[in-house]
C-alpha cells in the first residue's frame, strides 16, 4: 500500500517558483514530482487551497490548479482545537491558518509524511520531539516531517 503524503503550501508554490534565489528548491520539487510522486498517495487540505488563493504568487492560477489535482482533505472542527493546543504549548506560531494547521491536518488524517520546505516551524529537527510529545498527549499520529530531499528513494538518487 502506498504511503500518504500531505503537501503544505510551500511544495506547490515552489514547483512553479522562478526566482533565482529559490531555484534549487524549485528544481528539487519538480524532480520529486517527476521521479517520486507516483510512489505515494498525495494530499493537500482545504487550508492549502485557501492559502494559495489568498497568496501573492506570480503563477498563482497554475499553483492552484496543480494543488487542486491532489486529493483534498476537508476541514473539521477538531483541527482548530488541535491548532490551539499547538499554540498554547509554544509548538507553532500564533497564526491559526498557517504551519500549525498544516501539522494538524497531517496528524489528524494520519499522514505518513508532511512534505514541506518550511524548515523553521515544520521540518526542523529541534522541534521533532516537541511535536511527538504534544501529538502523543492529543492521541494523534506523528507524521514524518520532511523536505523533498529527504523523500527520494535510493533508486532515484542520481
């Protein structure tokens, strides 16, 4: 059975990013979709679509169409409660529609991976234990929070 991957907003946005300073992230993201995506069931959330729609991206419509092609996880009232716990426990910033919400979706819906380029609040080794503790207290699963670089199979690592 294929493992389940949740994409936060950074992944579809970097897929179409053309800025020189983020060219490496864009290249790796495109490569991941070309060589790895077929090995996984890929999901986004309603929050991802809202965040893209509200954002200011040079290729916003292309990013949105790309994200909408994925399976969409629906909002649930419990997600707001989970985010509040993350904020109260200083796990995530106070933005109730941002990083904490992406983690809540990935945890509540039992994703195997949360794929992100956000290495400050999500894919951060210094936060992993804190995330495990809080999610354990909440009875939630703990997705592996990784960048596309960390989710490349050996056969494709050329």
